[in-house]
């Protein structure tokens, strides 16, 4: 009986963890800082981080490598029947790193950012009024 009660606690947590989705290549700002502007080559970046999620080649011969990552974690309220009609939430964490290279493939600039957002929905969710940036509740 003790085994069944433990299983009843662990199983829902495992199911909730399985609902997390993650895509892309995660690059933290501290990781981007390890690359030296003026010395690092494109091969150095791909060797350390893998293939980027996007490559951009510009008419002037310069290029950009973009590494984007997004992880979405639904909140536990989303899994409660009927309650999720009224309120549901998802936490999203993302990173983006952009490396800019000159015509010779040498790093000229980079930027990296991290973002955390909680999105909400459901019948009882406030809606942002686009005209005056005020929160208004749906009726």
C-alpha cells in the first residue's frame, strides 16, 4: 500500500515534467562573452556551440549566426479540469545570441539576452487594452 501512495505522488509530477517543451540551442550571455571580438572565427563558435538556428548572409559579405532557445513550462493549474477554463498559465524562458562576422569570418560583434515571461489565458484573464495600455477584465 505504501508503494501505491508513493506512486500516486510521483506519477503526476512526472507527467507534468513531461509537458515541458524546449527547442533550439541555448547560449547564455556568460557563454557568449568567452568569444574574443577581432580574434574568434566562425569555426570557433560552431565548434563550441554547434550549428546555429539561423545563418544570415548579407550583401556586403558579412554574416550573422543566431542561436535561439525557448522552453515552455505549463503551470499546474492547466491540468485541473474546469479550473483551466478560467485560468491557465505558461512560463516561457528563452535565450538569444547573435554573432556578427566580417567578410573574412572574424567576429566583429555579439549580443546575448535572456527572457522570462509568464503568459496567462482563460475566461478570468485580464486583457491589455492596446489603445491606452490599461488592463481590462473581459466580461
